[in-house]
């Protein structure tokens, strides 16, 4: 295989197959090309395709890797090659091994909404008390990601709230097993449990996976790291690719310290740094390097580019939030006409989703098309998932997950105790929930009130199945919506009539879609929508892995970036990494903007530029009202405080 188009460290990373290898891949350094070349190199140098496994974090990234490897190998077979997400790998293991934990074939996988509903039922809470339920969901997820079982969670709980959550965690785990269901965290945690408990099963999977590659390693949590370590075993044939400077997911369980664990558990590991950037100008990279140097590092690296210095980084100090949005959008409009740049080459990045509103208005006012990424996607909406669950259950009566989602939608007052009795009975009979519902043995175990309510649900589905046998997909969908009186349910459960009306419009759109496509096609097409020629609006988190010619990093101020809830030393480092990710999305131009005042809850607040602005090289900034000399950290901090005080005084006299 010809590797001449790779730079020296990239070639070194591809060829290192005789020992564990850590590839520290800086932003824009061509890491995906290195991973795919390495997979092809392994197959070209004696590994059978089915012995190689690569894992990443999104289905899109996994598909892209598969396509690249297929092109690289040409006519050579890739049959059996495993490239997937961590969760898909875990699911593959569990499909063969979950019986050892008491699960039956055909287990269901619950999404976050299903889990939230389940926890509310188990805690005997009204679904309107969403915040408490969501906090419990997040805590249970953290415990699972850190490989902490309910018993250990209860032992560690040091507050009444944590103790309550730990007890609910234990009940929830029993409920999942009884319902033959798992959540997404279980897809990682349970394979580790199996491997630890059963050396023979572990040996079998170690023999199947002779070489493991891990992408975005900095985003792994404790359970994922345990899975990696166990699969590699004594053979230690492993390559991980990641960047500790882009670790921005601690809030969902990622552990940057897993880099240090690698060093301890794989002492013969070779570390290779990819520092040449193929995306950004040296000014942008210089700013990123200077910023991230303020964080602690296990491994130091410095990005550089052969593409030249590039433009100065512009700073837009703005009077208020509306002025900031107008100035950014007018600048986009100017660049479009001056350089004939497509809209899709512009990105507006912000810390939190709510910040998009002013930019949406300004873009609409100037008739500029835009696309928001990371909002509430159509098929993730509650109303769409409800109707889809009915259709799934009509198509597949063994879909326990779908049944559990809609057994109380609309509300039928089928309580948690009834659901648990049904699940336990179905488990003992090794039947799906749907097939077990009508059995006399179950009905006799319920009290009269529970039996009547469950029978109502059974009768409803018999009626709907009768329609499904005679009608096309669109008619069935309409029948389901009408028979459920779903619009009335939306009126009861939505925050306002306007929200209920918007949700019902989404349901009507689903009816139209169902008439044209199969449900599977809908889901696949929804995941990979073709990008419009529109300005891209998204959070910095959502922008990770993407690149744009022109980036506007907006709301670059204290309490926004860094966020007001992330002010302790450890959180500040992650906020700095987040700013670093935002900066390194830019290829040609980077603009940082902040507002001097913002309206919040009716009050006019004075805003301060982000502390991160003062960590950038001032010689590379254009338009900043305040510059800072090369002072010590204490002097720099005091200078910043003095500047902020002057700014407040100035604003106090002019507004």
C-alpha cells in the first residue's frame, strides 16, 4: 500500500501495529485518513477483515470509515470487518451473550424518553414533574458510565436525594430485566459485566477481535475504557486516536483522564503526535495554541500549518445582543457579495441553543437562508415517537420497547405495579409483553380495576390490527391518530394551545411522509439530510468534527463562555477546550463577538468579555477595544478587572 501522500507522523501511526499505539491527533490533522489507512494496512499485512474492529461515537463516522476502507482495498474483501459505534458493538455482544444475565432473546432498547417515563412510573411521580425525573435519569446514567452498580451507589450516597436515587436505580434495574429491556448505557456496561464474570466468553470475543481501533478516544467514559481494556487483553493490539484538547463531554461521562490510564495499563504504548493542520491558517492555529496552553497537559503538542499566516482574527465588541446579531449578519451579507461565497461556508457558533434566536431573526430580516443543527429533530419529537411506537407495535407485536412507551399514551391509568406484574409474567413465560397480556394466568393475577384497564388497551390494539390488515400505511396512521383522540391528548399535556397545535401539525406531516416511504427509509433519510446552501447555526458542541471557511464565535463573554455554571478550576479547563474547539472549526476567517449589555429576565445586565479573549495573542487580533501586554497571570487578571470596571463606568454614563 502506497503511503507517500501521508506526512511522516501519519505514516508512523499507520505502520505501528506491533505494540499499543496512541495517536494524539490535533484538530484538522487528518485523523480519519490515518484510521482508515491503518485498517487497510492491517488487512494488507496479515489480519483477516473479520479480526479487525474499529469503534467510534456516531453512525455517520462509522459509515464514512467503512466507505473509505472499501475504496482503499479495492477488490480485496472487507467481509466481516467491524466498524461501528461503541453502542452497536455492545449490542452485538449482548445479542449473543445477554442470556447469561437473565435476558431473553429479542430484548428491547429504551431511549431517553422511554427511560424518563419508566422512572416517573416507578417513583410514582406525575410526568409533569419532569425536572426531578430528569435529574434521576442523569444520575443513574453517570453511575452506569462510571461502572457503579446500585449497591455501590447506595453505599456512596451521602444525601437523602442521592439515597433516593440509588434505591430507584436498583428498582429500575430490576424493572428493565423483568421487561426484557435495556437502556443505552447498558449496551456498554452489561458486556463489561459479562466479560468480568465469564472468562470463557471474554476469551471468545478476544479471539474474534484481534485488533481494536478507537476513534475520538478522549470522549470515552469509564465503562467504555473497561470494555477496551478487556477486549485487548494480554495481546494488547490496540490503536486509539484522540485529542485531549477536544475533550468537551465531561457532562455526559467522558473521562479525559483515560489517557493517563492508557499509560498505566499499556506501558509499551507508542505515542505519536499529529500536529500538522490541513484546515486553518497559522493565525487561527496560533490563537488556539496560545489559548489551550493555559490548560494542564499529559502530552504537549502544537498545531501548525503550511498554508500561511492568514487574516487577522477580528473582534466585534457590540452594544447589546441585537446589535451583535445584526453586525454578524451584515458582515456575512457583505462577504457573500464581495467574494460570492456560498451561505453554507458560514457558521455561527454559540455556547447554548437559546442564543440562536437573535441570529435567526437577523438572518430572516436580511432574507439569508439558515439551518439550525442540534435542535429538536423531527423524529426525536415526543408526538412523532408516540405515533411511531404505535405503528412499530402494529408491525411487530414482539416490540416490547414500543409497547412500554405507549401503554399509557394517552393516559389509561395502567400503573407501574401492573406493568411490573405484566413484565414479570412475560419473563417467566418467555413471551413478549404483547402476547402475554391476554393470557388468563396474567389476568387472574391482577385486581379487577387493573384487569379492566389492561383489557381496554388489549381491545384497542385488536381493533387497530384489524384496520392494519385492510388499510394502507397512511390510512393506518390516520386511524391510529383519530382512534386515540391524540389531538385532545396533546391539548392536555402541552404547555399551551399553541404548542399543542404545532405538535399536531408535526403528526399530520408524519402521516404525509408515511404515505410515501417505509418507516425504515424515513429513519435512514432523516439521519443524513443533504445540507442546504444555508448559513449554519449550531452550538460549539454540535460543531465538533466539522469545519467552515468563515466562523463567527458569538457570545464570547463571561458567564456565556465560560458558562456561569462552570467556574471551578476543572470546569474552566473544559470550557477553555470548548473555546479551542470553536476556534479550530475556522479555515479562513475567525470572528469573535460579544455584547456589552444583555437583557435577562427584564433587567439590563452589564457583560464582560470572556477571560479567554485575554489569553489570545493580541498581535493577531483586529478590532479589540482592549489589549493586554505580556504580563504575569496575576497582573493580567488585575488588568482585566480594571478594564471591566472602566467599561462598566463608561456604559453607566452612556446608556
